[in-house]
């Protein structure tokens, strides 16, 4: 019988109705995993307070990483129950920061609370537990709607369908494509790092991104540009990126495509001035992966070459 550590953070999977709407509850602790108790012994860690995942913060990530790092040596794997809003963000943070010691770490949640008519929670729990029982899972995975996804590259894609997550670049997880081993780079998560995602939109959105880079005390920035990583050759934006990156070599701007199946790459001449200003092309990186990467980069003093090495390790470029 396997021993599995359950980190219950909150989220719709365990919510109950209140006068103000759905709120996190502990009721699922006694019921949700009962069908699997002949195969697995579960040890629950219930976060206090439980949260709606839209309220997740870097401080939560730092606390959860410490909990999991301390628990992993004594268990055969980890199940993380989490709200769907930021599930992919947390999955990426864990995948890029946590040494799983060759054990499975599986995250899941639900669109509809457990015990409610039409809930997708039982299916998602079954998918997660099945992954934890396998002997060929040694990494961080996201379980949803009968599917397993590698954490890196995964995103929430729907709030109304049970099929709420996807991984446009890597697709579903396969044991033939395990997560690459960590490289030499330090991976301490510093919850105090300030990383912003800047969405480029025609018109004022370009000026807003430039203003943010100049004004806010950021440690790193994700630039969500168009198509293959293109943007207008706006002098104000290009200068802001140059000033941001040149004044401190560990202040990085990672340029990604805002298209769900996009790739930021040196394809069009339109993007050449953006690259020349100091922005690093993130290839197939999505915003969830990009923000986790920059948080690690800024917190550990990675340079541009280090970030590019990490993107190559993850097969994003």
C-alpha cells in the first residue's frame, strides 16, 4: 500500500454553498478519497485558511514548497488539491522549483464541487490517484478530465467544460517523454520577487507596458506580444526594455506569444528591434510557465544566458 501526502489548499473541488456564494470547506477530507483507501493510505495536510485559488500569492507557493520538501522523504508521492483558476500557475512553480526525488506530484481540482450533481471531481480524483499508483510517474503532473498533462506548458482553457485544461505545445503526458532533469541553476523561490506580465494591445497597451517597466519596481517582466513575438517598433517601449535590462543584468524581459499555440521566435523582421532592445524570446513558453521562470530567475540572479539554457532544457526553444 502506498503512502500519499495530500496538500489541500482549497478551491472549487471542496467548496460548499454560503450566503455569499461558494466558499472553501473541509467536508471532502472525510469523503473524497474513501474509494481508494484499500490501495493508498492518505495523510491530509489542510491549509489554514483554505483559499479560493484566485487569491493565491507567491507567499502561498513558498509555504507549500516548504511543506512538500519536508514531506516528500516520508511518502511515495503527493496529491495537491487546488482551485482551477491558478492551478496551472502553481503546477509550473512546483515543476520548476521542487525536487520530487523521483516521486509523483499530481495536482487536480474541479469545475464543480465534490458531492454536487454533475461534479467532475470524482473523475479528476480518479485520474490523479491512478497516476499516483503508477511506477513510471516521477514528476509534476496536472490531472483533469481523465487526462494527464506535464505541468510545464499547461493552461486553464475553459471555465464551463469538464475538459478545462490543455497543454498546446507538449500535449498529454507520456512516460516516453519524462520531464528533463534539473540543471545546475539554483531554484530557490523568493516570494518577494516582483514579476509582471504585460499584455500588448494596439494603442495605449504599448504605452502602458513601457510605463510599467519604467515606473514599477519590477524584478522581471513577461512581455505578451503578438504572433511570433512581434510588437510595434515603438521607441518608448523599446527604450524602456533596453533601460530595464541594461541597468541590471539579472533584470530580464521574457517575450512570449499571447497566442495559445504561439511561438516567440526570430521569424519576422518586425520583431528584430524588440530582440535588439534586450527582450529574450521564450519560444513556446506560455504565461504560466513564463512567470514561474522569471520568478526563479530574478530570485536566484540568473542571467540572460541562464534563462536561455533553462528554456532549452525545457524544450521550449
